[in-house]
């Protein structure tokens, strides 16, 4: 069986360096908010071409702390994509803000700039873009709207470390960008971790306070913060892996290139191929009207797939108050998507086998 993702294999090349880094932290006697985090923050800011990086406990907190730092009035509306992972939207509700779901572009499956304006009201405060599957949203259009209506642009880039939009690195485009270093992401820790990047020094400082009980100086609290710190061991591990992120993304792009050129199955929709060398290819998401038979067929061929995601946010029980809403493009996407294995340790023969297996689908019926 070709696994969808094998974390043991992903981390294999770094084992010795990770052991050394972990031992260094163990022996330092300093485990929270120390040198390792400061070094990682500097390195990740540089990688993203961002002025500031603030490490936090996870990706969900990164989004939450950005929204909290902007201090939007309760009841303010935040434009969010209807097609995303639930973690993009949970922080909005958690802070008593109102998520306004907007349908994606049919082709990219990302927030459609052409549908944003009709959802903007006098209460709208921000557009939260999600670079889902590793591809940047159409940021020129979104920035133009944000300027016109005086809105903040916040990006959930949990799936898009290293992605580029028109020459600009994700992490340096939005007013503030949230990253996750959950183990399966393009840059993954061996536990939970996340970060915010921004060019806004005041915002970065506020998040430094908020992640640590609202305090920068011991026992002096300027804000009502939370505990959301990126610990020294995870920071040390991320420092080991960051220098290889760019090469890993190049391997991902190579695999995406082969899939896009060689997968030929009538009825199957491939992801957009216009920015192969700029997208970070966290996931390779294809669509098929008979998705469930396709996944069964691939399973029989020894190919493990995944579905990102089976149920849209507005149909989740956790968002019962949205259950009656209708987002047909989003709903169709959730019924048809299937993610093929794509990761930096996937061998050429495995890629060939996956392509062959997908192309053989009609014949098997
Ligand atoms: C993984 C992910 C998150 C959440 O990150 P965590 O570190 O697990 O909290 C948020 N948004 C998207 C799009 C994600 O893929």
C-alpha cells in the first residue's frame, strides 16, 4: 500500500539532527520562550520575507490571536471562505465575531474575489483568506477590495508555507498571516506549533503579549492574554527542518507536474496548473463525480487517498445555526474531492503507479 503520508519516513532524514537539537534543549534547562524560539522566529520571518514572526502554540491559536490583537468589536463581520477546514472559522465565532461565508471560485476552489464585494456590509472588518491545498488566493483583487472598504487582510496559510503569489512569498502579502506546524504540514514539528508573520510591528508586539497571559515583563500584565507559546523543543526541531523546506516544496512541485501532465481520465478535474512552480502543493486535490468508486478503486490498486474535506462547515453540527444555508459550489466540491498522495518522500515509481491507477479507473468499471 502506498500510504497517503508516512510521518516516520518524512522525519527519517532529520533523525540525528533532531536528536541533537532536542538534547541541546534538554541540557539547557530552558524550555519556554528562549533562544531556540527567538532564532526560529528570525529564520522563519526571513524565509517568508516578513518583518516579524511570533511563534504560538498552534495554527488555530495563530488565527485567534491575530483576530484578538486587532480587537474588532463584538459582532463585527469577517469574510471567510465557505470551502475551508473548520479551524479557519472557529476562531471567528470563538471571539464573538460573525463569519460571513463566501463561495469559492469553481476552478481554484479558493475564495472567489468576484463574490466578496456583495458580502461586505458596514460591519465588515476583515477578509480572512485561506491558501487551501498550498495555493495563494488572488491577493491583488482582495487587497484592492480591502483598501476600498478599509478592511484588514488576514491569511490562514496553514497549508501554504513557501507558496508564492506574483513574486511575493505567502507570509508577506496579507496584513497578518497564520501558520501551523502540525506534523503533517509542509513544515511540520513533532507536536503542535504555529506562528504569525506580519509587517506590522505593533501587531506583532501585541501578539507577543497575548500569547503569554498579556505579559512581556514577568508579573506585569497589560492585556488579558492566553497561554499559547511555541516551546523550545519544537522550535529547535523546526530550526532543523526549515532549511530543507524549499527543497521539499520543489519535490512536491515535480510530483504535481507529473500528475498534471500524465493523469488523463475523462470526467476527472485536475487542480489548476497555471502556477505549478509557485504553489506549495500541500495537497493534490482532484474531483470526480463518482468520487467514492474512485477511492475504492485506488484502494484496490494499493493507493491510500484522503478527503479534504467530506463535510462543509455550514453542514457541521458545530455550526447548527448555519445548517439551512446553501453554498452549492462548496457542497459540490465536498462531494467530489479526493486527495492523491503527494509528499517529499514519495518515490518516482509510486508516482507512476498512482498515475497508472487513476488512468485505469474507467476500465475497471
Ligand atoms: C491545519 C490547519 C489549521 C489548524 O492548524 P493547527 O496547528 O492544527 O491548529 C488551520 N487551517 C488550515 C487550513 C489547516 O490546514
